[in-house]
């Protein structure tokens, strides 16, 4: 299978995402070193997950674009979902590490050193992360890449976390309540756990061959109906998606004495019409004789 321009762009962007994640991680650890804040440390710990997840997404996107072979005759499309599951697991591990740090700091709260410089550095990292996540999400939608989508959504959650941490630290600095720092770290951990659970559950659901959205299935049904002239009916439509690839299969009933050539021409017409509305759709049509009809018919 030849990669589409959108898929090639997705893989290239995934590689750049690794570089961006490393830079952002460095900036966040700098913010932590300037302040000693547990909340900023928890934010920096999550950025380690971003680096690993971005690298996994880059590899998975490339692997998923490999052509079908003897051992994988249907292709390698689902590889991206494993990357997304890995990212979810890493997020959970990061959250547990944050809870550990926050728990110790909760009993020994300390005032934050150099708060303004540290918060300014972290704010710059949040802006960079937000802009990059927007670009990743745009390309993920264009290329239907679950790995890139998971990476983008995780980075967005990181941005939300950073904004929350900065707001809380501002309150801690202005009020002098040092206890707010570890409390913020715990809030960060809960948010990360929630994001990790969503990524894992969505990816596992897709690995179970989830059907296409209802509106897309209805569009496929209408297209088959409009282009099935010469057949008697179609039934048992089944759809699924694997990464950037969509699949549809159904049974097409024709007259028992119809030639193979005529039934094949009908199938070609339907397949071409379906690929126009869903580019790259893999279509499988099972041709059956008229005694296999399921819908009510005269006589």
C-alpha cells in the first residue's frame, strides 16, 4: 500500500514532535530547577511521557504504513492503536510518580524559590505546547492517524495542566500558602490519570474492530442503493476501521441466472462509487443468488 500525502505528512510531523517534546521537557525541568516547586516538577515529569509517546507514535505511524505481506495480508494499520495504548500506560505511570512526590511534599511544604522566573519559563513552554498540539490535531484528522491524535490530545491535556499549575502557583506565591504546591501536584495527577484512561479505552475499543460512525454507515448504504441497479438487494453491511483505513463488506443478491461478468460489472460500479465518498475504502462484496434474499419481495 502506497502512503498518501497526508500519511507521509503525519509521519514527518510525528518525528518533529519528538524534537519538540524534548525541547519542552528541557524548558519545564528548567522551570522546576528555578523554583523547586513540586507542582512544576510534576508537570516536568509528564513531559518525559510526551517524549516517549511521541517517539512511539512516530515508529507506529511508519510501521502502520508498511504494505501487506504474507504474514499480515490485511496490512499493518492497527499498529498505531498499540502506540496509543502505550501512551496511555505511560501517562498512568507518570501520574503515580507525581502522587509519590506530592505525598512527600504534603507533609513538608516549603515556599517556592524564584517563583516569577520559573512561572514565566513554564508559561512559555505551555504556549509552545499549545500551538504544536493544534497543528498535530489538524494533521491527525486529515490523515485519520490514531497515534498522532492521541499524541495531540495528550499534549493538549499537558497544556491544561500547565495553565492550572501556573494559576495555582500564583495563588500560592501571593498568599504564602506553601501547601497549595503539593495539592496542585495531586490535581495534576488526577487529570493525567483521566486523560490516560480515555486514551487507553478509545484505543482498545478501536482494536476490537469498532464500526464506522452511524452517519458514515448511512452514507455507504445510500451509495450502494443508488449504484446497485441490476441486483435484487444487498444486506448484512459490516464496517470497521483500522488506523487510517476503512473497511466495508456486504452481501449483494442477484438473479440466479446472471453471468459472472454482469455481476462483476455491478460490483465494480458500487466499489467505485463507495471509494469516491470514502477515499481508500476497502470494499468486499459477496455475490449471492436470489434464493438468498432476506428483504420482503413480491411473489
